C-alpha cells in the first residue's frame, strides 16, 4: 500500500479518493472546499492546511482539478508542488487538460527528476464511485508501470496511450465523440417522441439496433427512462455542460493546431455552447436533451 496525497475532491476526485482509502492506502487529501475535505476525513483520510503540507512525505501525488490553469497553479512556479517535492515522487494528473499543458508540466517535472503521468479518466461519476474508471495514460513506460497498481484501486481499464500528452489527446477525442453521441441520441429521442413513441421503448429499440451507444446503455438523457442517471434527477450532478464545453474547446484548439477537420465536433460544440448560454452550464451534459425539448424545464 502507498502513501498518497489526493488534491481536488470534486464530483470525480471525491469518490476516487474514497476508493483509495477503501483499498487501504494511507491517503492525505486537500481541496479548497472544506466540506469536500471533511467528507473524506470522515471516511478515514488525513488532511492538512495547504497542498504543500498535504504532499509532505507522499510517495505519490494525484490531482483531479477542473482545468489546465488549476493544474498549472498547483504544480508550476516557485510556489508549485514540483519545486517542493522530493525527486522520485510519482505525480499523476487525472484532470482533463490540453495535451501541451500536460507536456509543459511533464517537462518541469523531468527537470526535477519527478516521474509524471497524464492520466485523464473516462466513466463519469458512476465509474468513479464504483471504482470502474478507465484511465488513459501518457508518459514513460516505467512511470506507467509504477502508477498502474495505484490506478487499479480506482479503475478497471488502465491504458498506456503513449508519451506525455497522449492520454489527454485520447481523452479529448473520446469526449468529442461522446458529445456528438449525446446530442445525436437526444435528437433521435425527441424526434421519436414527437411522433408519439414512448422514449423508453424507443431507447430499448435503438439500444438493440445499429444506433446503440454508451448514452443509451448507461446514461439515457430522457427524464424517467433510466434510474440513477442525471436525467432522472433534474440533470443535477454528473458531468457538467461547462466541463464538456471545456473539453470541446480543447478538441477544437487541437484540431486547429493540427489542421484536422472536426465538423461534427464543431457542431456539437456549438450546440453545447448554445445550451450553456441558456443558463444550463451547471447541469449535467445529458441535459442537452432540453435543447430539443424546451418544454421540459
Ligand atoms: P469539480 O469541479 O466537481 O471538482 C474540482 C475540484 O477541484 C473542486 O472540489 C475544487 O474545489 C477543487 N480545486 C480547484 N482548484 C483547486 C486547488 N488549487 N487546490 C485544491 N483543490 C482545488 O470537477 P470534476 O467533475 O470532479 O472534474 C475534474 C476533472 O475531471 C475535470 O478536468 C473534468 O473535465 C474531468 N472529468 C470529469 C468527469 C465527470 O463526469 N465529472 C468525467 C471525466 C473527467
């Protein structure tokens, strides 16, 4: 078992840190939210007043933060963790951020002999709670091998996508496809219901047909069709529209840099931005269903 510091206890990081505690690791947590910290402490984690203090003595530091600027603020500069961690500390960032930001942090870590892995996740809050996340890692093979047993306490599928930044590239591609699938699924359900079909019956038909996809299988966007998903609790919790827009923005920026065409991703981005602009940014991303069904408010 390892001595682990976990920073960023939000919708994802909270349950991920819980699973590390449950697996028997010696876990110290830190978050700007006192409530988030208190919840983990009640489950057996330790805490400290600052991220630096929390990281003292850690064999491994894991971060799960909203976006690139938070990751840079925590790790870089004279006040950052990298400048203060001993060489050899394993550092894993599971936030979804731009590949070049991950590479920048990796470079700074390398200069200090700190093995760094970008390890964004897929599987949502449900996967974080169940410990079944998919980790998509970028970094050296040796670092990946060291991190794998720790990641296995929080996930089921642990992939090594390639060198630094590759985990983020794969994650961005996946989330762009997820946004396209969720918008497409919502559109198809709304069309069927306009024609008088029962959304549950239509969902089951499409699930068993060629339109079957992850949204239909485990994250149905139509309220009341599936229990335990955000659509059945007013789209509260889950993966926020604002975070999906961040990821679609990362895909768009990356596509521009690489002269890659992403017409479907760009359209999905427009739809989710429109939806956020209508005051839905803090809802789960499956609430895109409401764009096709504005009467459901
Ligand atoms: P969240 O906003 O719920 O949690 C982020 C946490 O980080 C908050 O508790 C916040 O207080 C904390 N934080 C911010 N700055 C901090 C700092 N400087 N020091 C300490 N704590 C700080 O976000 P989330 O939904 O948990 O997502 C985290 C990351 O995981 C994002 O990059 C997101 O894109 C990605 N992700 C989310 C999901 C999902 O379903 N929610 C799925 C896969 C990936």
